[in-house]
C-alpha cells in the first residue's frame, strides 16, 4: 500500500523583478515586472509504506520544494498528493501528528534551553503521555548515543550532537512518515556514520516510511535501495540504485599490478581505455563495459601482471556525470 502518492505535482513561484537604480525602484511602484520560476514540474511517484527512498538532485532541482509541499508548508500550483491518505496542504491535525519534517539547516530545538526541555515542550504540543515520552526519549537517545547531552544547553552542543537530538525531536511522536532534507550536512564522518546506522535500524524496527535527500552519496548507498532523481524540477529516473549503474555507467575501472616495470605505448593504452592513474608498477584504466574481457586478455598477454581488479565506477561519480550531462543538454 502506498504511503505517499504524488501525481503531477507542480510549484511555480512568481517573483518581482526589480529594475536597477533609483529610477527602477520608482518605476516599480507603478509598473511591476514579474517572472515565474518553476521549482517543481509535473512530479509523480509513489512510495510504499516502510520504504526508505533516496531523493537526489543538484542544488535548485526542486527536492526541498517537493518535501515542503508534502509537509503542507507550501501549496502546489497544480497537481495532487496524498500522504497516509491525507492531502498535506489541508493541514489537518490528524495528519500533522503522523509525519515529521527535518531540515538539516533549520533548528527545531530552542537555542537557550537544555535539550530535554525542548523535548518536553514538543511532548506537550503532541499530547504525549509522560510514560511514553520517557520510554521514547530513552530509546532514541540510547540509539544515537546522546543520553548524556539531554541536560546540556542546545547552544553548547556540537553540530553532530545537535543534529542527533533534532532527530530525537522529529521522532518523538513516532511518525509514520519521515521527510529528511540533508540530515547529515556539515557533520563529521563519525557523526554521519552514526546517523546512518540509526536511520537504518529505526526504519527496520519501526517500518517508518522515509524520503531522504542528501548530497552525500555515502548516505544514499548505505540506506536506499531505490532512488528518485530530479533535476530542473522534473523526475528523470525512479528505480533501484543498482539500475543507475546499468543505465548510466557504460564503463568499469580496471586496475592492474605488475611484478616489474613494464609499459605499453600511448597508442596501445588508448586502444585499451582511458588512463586514470599510472606508475611503473600499476595501471588504472576506465574501460567500456563490453570491452573489459578483451582488455584484460590484452594486458595479461602483454604485461607481467600479478594482480587485476575490476570495479564499478563510484555511484557518486555517476550521479555527478548525470547532472553535468543534463546541464549541458
């Protein structure tokens, strides 16, 4: 059963285009010029209950705009959406109690209060019973390893500690749908890993439907089997993460180690593939998928190979190339 259903969702912003200088400002008082910017265009997808889906795209692609419409913060220009059976922008109380939106660059915690008091305020807002509140906070802070930070002023927390407690705040009322926008942005690698592990375990344990945006491909690779890729407000891929390799990566990385110094001519190397790295005892090539076997045979015949390694191109590089290709188009 679909937890999120989106059909033709479109958001167009109308902005005032001010002319330069004082004369332009005065003219704008009487004759204003506007321009329309489409942040999301004809976006359609479905996400089943319990799925953890990556929502990818470059800056300005329309990811955050889409999440804000699903959270009811923005009204769409046209299109429809249903989350858990509710229309988000109708802002029914019953819906607001069943989802959470976490924006990595926005604060939910009160800056001048200890974290626990911020959580208690949220518990009052959602009408959470004290016993349930205590159990939930104990469970989440234990999983995120921040139980000893509950009585620390929010302004005194590190970025990683604050983000973990922001997650606790978002999940305090045990939402069925969690919308995450860059939850690991700015965190060090240790904190990123901890947050990823937490989200994976929480999704498995609670079967919470999660839609995740991130510029860190490590987040997506670690958490998401399915990805939706959006650019210029439109979706151009929706499927398994592994399919991105099949559709958009037409080459593999071939690395060989040699027992002694050996080399091929420039023409021979060019015939094999694109040289990525080279030194006297090793060679790394970017080779077309359909030529990997033939190139391996050539190298084994011509060089004193001691080891050979064939790898897929990192998914992060593929996504970057997709966006670059779309931009050029």
